[in-house]
């Protein structure tokens, strides 16, 4: 899988109208839309580098999913949304693929450990925020998460990486894709439940750092995928694809999603992640 274009690192001033874009710029738009599931076969034949009917339909679908005015034109609002930092997980799961059916853990007690820590955060900060992120889900559904640093086999491996890191989904430097995670078995494949964070990001654990990316917020979002949730179309949900700042709580759509998979928390639910 190739890395989608990182529009936060591309000048956008000359891309504000479909008719004014170069073939290379249109190619970047198409690559972005294809990566996140918006360019679909049912839209017709795609002409690479041309703003054709299939591309316009994909743009309309993207705008609809993000609550933008549905014009089919690459306007300023659409480009600004594409330039936001976001999760690398697809927005629209491919029809007929292994991912078209959401998988769930067939147990309530899950374990995790860290394979590689961040160069931007201390191990203590990382462990604390991961515990808090798991707690957001454990407080709302029947799952429990335990830190198992000495175990050879855990359900969820957590690591920081840069660029190509062995899963054929390379990171793209600062901003752009922040992290990605994998569904539970069987749809997550050999990496089921694992979560990877881009260590090129300016991670922070302080809500007072307006220049950084709040690690707890992104971790909680990715753990939503790791327990089986896809992206939400509800702006304001933690599982919305793009990052707009710290959000250390679950919205009603997030709660409904996790409870649809695991039910409400049991009386004994707790998160042992100290």
C-alpha cells in the first residue's frame, strides 16, 4: 500500500479550482481519494491525472462524508479538510473485501505491550496516556485492558515508527497520517489489534501545548479501530477521521459503536494499565 499524499506539505494556493490544477496535482487528489476508499469502481473508468467523471463523483462522496458542501469541485474547504492531520485508516471499507465485515474480539480481557517507544515522549508519559485512552473504551463497553510487558504473546502491540516500518503502510513525515491501527482477528490479519504511531509527529501529552498533537486523543481513536470500529461520519465523534485538536472523551456515536460490538460495561469492568 502506498502512502497517500500529505497535503499539509504541498502548496495549495494553485489547487483551488478543478480547472486550474495540473495533471500531477489531479493525480495527487486521485491518490488521496483512492487510498481512503472514495474512488470506487462503480464510478466508471478513471483517467489518471484527469479530473474526469469518476474523480468528480469521488470528490462528491468525500464532501458528503465530511459534511462539506457537495459540489464535486476541489474548493478551499475540501482542500483544507484534506490537509488536516488524520488517521491512516480508510474511511470507506472496500465492498466485498475482507474488511467489509467488521470483526470483534471474542473475549473481554485484552492484553497489550510496547514494542518501541517514542523519541518525543517519555516511557512514563506514553504508558500513562495509553492507559487513559484504553479506559475511555473500558468505561463504556464490556472490555478490559491489561498491560503485559513481559508477555511474548499479547493481543495488541503498540509501537512508534517512521517511514517504512514493515507493514507496507509507510508513514509520511510530520502531519498527514498520524497513526494507524488494525482490526481484531480475523480481518486485521497478522497485525490484528496492533497500533502504530508516526514518530515524526510533534507528540505532546500536555493540553496546554497548542503546537503539538495530543497523543492521548490519537491513541484513543486508534484503539477504537483495534477493537473493531471503523471511522464515524459524525463530526465531533472521536472516531471521525481527521484530527482537530484534543478530544479526551467518547461522543454518543462512539459509545453506540463500541456497545454494538461488546455491550455495556459489566459490573466488574476495570482497566489494569498502571
